[in-house]
C-alpha cells in the first residue's frame, strides 16, 4: 500500500512537471513579456505569499483537516500592523504582537477542532468570517501606507539583487525544504501521514493526535500572520479587505499538488510544482488579449474541482465497486 501511494505521488508530480513545462512554453508563445524580469518578479511576488501559506495547509490536509481562515488571519495581521504603526509602535514590537495574534487565532481553531470536537470545515468557515470582521474593525476604512522604504523594498527589489526572484519565493524555498525534510525524514512526519490514513489506529499506536493537530493549527496561524506582515510590505499598504479569496487559492494549490482531501497523502514537491503551474498559468492567461483577471476565477474553480477528482479516481472507483457489491449482495439475498 505504501509503495502504491509513493508511486502515485511520483506520477502526479511528473504530470505537474510536464504541465509546468507546457505552461511555460505556452506563455512564451503568447507574449515575449512573459519571460521579462518584471513579469517573472511579479509572478513570483504574487505566488510566493500563497505558496508559503500552502505549507502549513498541506500538513493540515495531510492529517485530514482543513483551515479556511488563512486569508482572514493574514488580513488581521496586516491591519493590526497598520493600526499599531499609526500609533507609533516600534516595528519590532509590532511584528511580535502580530505573530502572537496569529498564534492565538490558530489556537482558537485548534481547540474548537481537537477539544470541542467540531469539524474543521465548519470551524474555519466560521472563523474565516469572524477573523475577517475583526480585521475590518481593527483598521476600518483607513489605509496606512507610510511604512519605511527599508521594509517596503521587498516588494520592488529582487532577492539578493536577482531582478526576477522575489523575497517571498526565496522564503518559500527555504521553508519548503525544511517542511519536506520534516515530512519524509522524521517521526513527526510519519505521524502526520499515519493520522491522515487512520486516525483511530494512529491514536492506539501512541501518536498524540489531538496535540499534533492543535500544533498544526497554531503553526498555520503563525505563518499566515507572518505572511500578512510580508504582504503588507510588498504592497506598501495596509487596507480594508486585504487578501480576499486567498483561502481558495491556497486550497487549490495544495490539492493541485496531489495532497488528498481525505488525508494521508501528499508531498511538498507536488505542492511547490502546483504553485508555479498555477502562477505561470495565471500570468500567461493575463497576457492573452481580451482575458481579464475576473475570468481567471473560472480557471481557478475548474482547477480546484479537477484537483479533487483526478488524484482520487482510484479511490472513487474502489468505493463505487464496494457500493455495487453491496447492492448486488442485497439483491441476491432478496431473490
């Protein structure tokens, strides 16, 4: 069974690699601007923040849960940063407070799921709205954009002077390597897959299921709060309704990366490839004449559905055969 899952992951990652090459070639054919330094930097900046948030989401989905409050946590962090800066707090202290707020938001999600026993889908749909409302109350209609250029340079200067590489993608690369090593080479990583495959069996094997899930939700809150800070500096602005719709883009990237919505399967390599397929596809389509950004919602929605269906076709077929066998058994008993 383990070998089959690894083989399936490798096949999916190979397909994503082919898709990435295909999108890149198509983008070059669509417009010569596709490979310009400015275009690549913009693409990297746009996807880097989503890709960073996709890492804790990957771990949460692997254990069979989900966190739809990620974008709202980002917004709370961004708008808290803005209002504290307006009140002349030192930036170092602001960062600490924003990260602590993210940890608290994740802790609330985790406690409701692990201690109260509520489903994570329902919990994080609720906190998606709750945290977004809190974010809007924090700053209101005010917009803050007087941040020092030493911070906002991350949105205009490439990483280490590389014009086409954004800071967010560089940060994602480091975190992705660390996450991948943890998943594949540590007992904690093996525990995450075990929980996703069979939570009850994992519990009886001595794995602290609730504690691990709680830790993952707190980690998600911390990471999303940190991304909120980074995103604010990239935009040089903290404003109302920042990051709306990011949660579905993050989920799309994770599922497109081959992480099973049912838990127990997925790799960081797949998620990383999916992030760049998603980013380059968006960039290529936006360079297409008569295509606008609103149209990409259709593409994104289609990718989300395909990301759930395609990797789980074997599971769906197995369940269909099981249901058919039960139906035939009932008919035979009644005959």
